[in-house]
């Protein structure tokens, strides 16, 4: 009987790496969304100031 029949289970490193990458992407998306929201807020504020000054 060959010893190759009892294969070791592959270590689950890829799953953890994908999870970390996914979390990193989610954090990046959240940061960019927050930044975009802040920029939009600032632009609206500037537009209101310029409109009110006219």
C-alpha cells in the first residue's frame, strides 16, 4: 500500500490572504467614499458661498 494515499490536507493560507485582501479593498473603498463625500460637501459649501455672495 502506497503512503501517497494519505495526503495531507492543504493549509488554508490562501483563504486568509483573500480575506485580508478583501478587507483591505473594503477599507480602501470606504476611505475613498468618505473622501469623495467630503469633497462633494466642500464643493457644495463653496457653491453656496459663491451663490450667496452674488
